């Protein structure tokens, strides 16, 4: 295990001990050994490993869950991230060497300064990457920490909240002869919010299709809640079962065999019609979020697209549209599909490089509970004017 993980584990142990759990050094050593087989960045795997090794009493489970949630909420973004090694072209390397001496005046060896590999890959567009860079990005993508903000349910659980649990209060105070000395309280219960992904694999998205499938696979594997995945070109195909395969290459091969219209034309409205009438009742429940990944190029009827997007927007908690072309500084959303979709989009974000994926991860973790954010809330876009008639004047400025 990398030494960079030790501060995270020590911090987690202090949080548990601060809540009164009996966390001994032996348990922490076993957890360190367990992390040789799992990743601390995978929330569900880390949670179950830590609970099995560090919790010894049933009564400690609620305190462990509270400590884990607090630790993950505060420190998940700083958990181990991979550092990909990619051959950097000589033109992209800056040397700061003294030509007259091999060592500096202090006696230390001269330093060589290069651009950060991680920073370089983070900014580079997926469509312009070499095979070696794509392999490095695939490793980095697998280590991204994903977490969707939980939803508040109507149920209550034991805790410190504004509601009183009268039945448990009476039982707890029987030891005092029925006199109420110890009050039991209830707090709201939160559950993971389901996620639905609709990805465009038509010909216009061919440069990004493989990387976006890797993104969808990593999201489905990392989140503990249910993730439903669909791809579309001229028709809609469900790939949720294929993405459950543990081997990535085998999962992608299964997806390739399942999708009959890969790199074909684009009929977004017809695909959404199939989803709304065949799948929405099954997957859009419990406040699900919907992510549509498409560049907006559409050859179908715009009236059908408008009708189906309006229906999808009504049935989902939040509609997020990811567009790989949004990362270009000169991009203008003037295509018919994007103009039709814009009034029904809650969040319009780019998805063209690693930096945009990290931005999406932060956005999903902090997504507001309200319905709609204005388009100007997105860091990568700016709307001038209002209404569909002014969409032709909208220019997206990538920061």
C-alpha cells in the first residue's frame, strides 16, 4: 500500500476513537492489509472492509456509520489518485539546468522541471489523445471518487433530530420507574439517489464513445446505488447488465455485440420516446437523476424530441446534459437538437477531458435539492438573453 494512504487511515481511526469505538492497532493493521486487495477510493468496498475489521459490537454500528459518512464527506476528494506515466514529447519539456555545472551552488544536483503529467492529461481532449495517453487516462478514470448526493426520505431513524420517538422513550425509561429522564429522538433518513445514463453512440460521437463508455462503466462500479445505463443512435439499447461484468474489456465487448446501431445516425427523440414508454416507470423512481451524453446532432423530428424531453424532465429529479463539444472555446450551441433541448436542461456541462469529469464528480456530490439551476450556474457556459428565440446568440466560454 502506498504511504500516501496512511494519513487517511490514521485520520479515520481518530474519528472512530473520538466517537467511543474500540479501535485497536491490530484492527488498523488488518485494514492496511485489506487495502492491498481493494482501493480506498472505492467507497462501498472500503466501507464494508472497515466495518468488518473495526466494529466488534452491534451497538457500535450506528456510530461507525455516522463516523464513516463524516469522514467520507470531508476527505473523499483527497483520497489516493493515480499518477499516470505517459511519454511526454520533448517539445513539451522545460529544462532548468545550469550549462556550466552539473550541480547548483548549494551542492545539490541541478533540478529538471517538467509539466505535470496529471495536469497535461487533465486538460487534453479525449479526441486528441494517443493510445498511450488513453491507457493512462483509463487508469485515472477508474480511480475517480464518485458520490451522488443522497436524497431525504420520508422515513425516520434513531439519531439526534427534532422528532421524539415516544415508544422507545417509554421503553428506555422503564428502568427509572416510568419517569421520563432519557428522551429518544429521531432524525431524517437518507438514501442514495438512483442514476440513469443515456449515452449517444452515433457517428458524430465516435471520437468520444469509447471513453464515455469507460466513464459509464466506472460510475456504475463505483456508486453503491443502482445505475441504469442506455446507449442510443437510431434506437435505444439497455446495457446495464453488460456493465455489471467485473472485467472491463469483457464488458466493452459485450456492449459492442449488444448494440446493433453503433456509429449510425442520430434520432434522439425516437430513442427518448422508447425510454419514456418502456423504461421510465421502472428506473425513474426514488428521485432519480438523469444524465444525457450527446453532442446534440439530431436527424429526427424536433417536435418529437421536444415532446419526449418535456416528458423526461417531468419524470426525473434533475436532467443533466453532458456535451463533449462544450469544451471548445469557439463552440456555439446552434444545432437543432441542442436548441430544442436547452429549455429542459437543468445542468449543461462539458465532458471532453479528465478535468471535466472531475468537475462533474464535484457537481454530483453537491447537486442542489431544488429543481433547476440557471444555465449561467455552469462554470463552462454563459447565456446571453432568455428564451428559445435567443439561443442562437448563446456562446459558451470555456474557462
